[in-house]
C-alpha cells in the first residue's frame, strides 16, 4: 500500500544519508533512534561540514519530491525546526 511505500522510501533516504555522513565525512555526530515511534534524532557535535550539508540537502530534496508527489502527499509532511 502507499503508506508502506512512503515509509520504506523515507527510511532508505534517511538511513543512507546518515550512513554516508558517517562514512564519507569527518563530522562528529550522535544518533538515537526509536523503532517503536519511528523517530531518529541525529545531531552534529559542531557545525556540519560542507560535504555533510550537501548530503543533508540531497536527502531533503528526495523527501520533498515524495511530499510533492500527488500519490504520496497525504502521507508525508516535512516540518523544519531550528534547535
């Protein structure tokens, strides 16, 4: 069903981005996930490097493409919060 497709797509985008930041940058990060609630809290110890920021921008682009899709828009809302 559509909600499972969106969940899988979002999971792949997020997990791949976090793995890529850990593997391909020197950024110091922390990651806490909760499988029950489906949340991931990913933080940088310092300001993200250029490469990490680019990877995050790429992830956001993919998420926004899902959000903008007529078929899937009712399943995803992206909300940005500054913390």
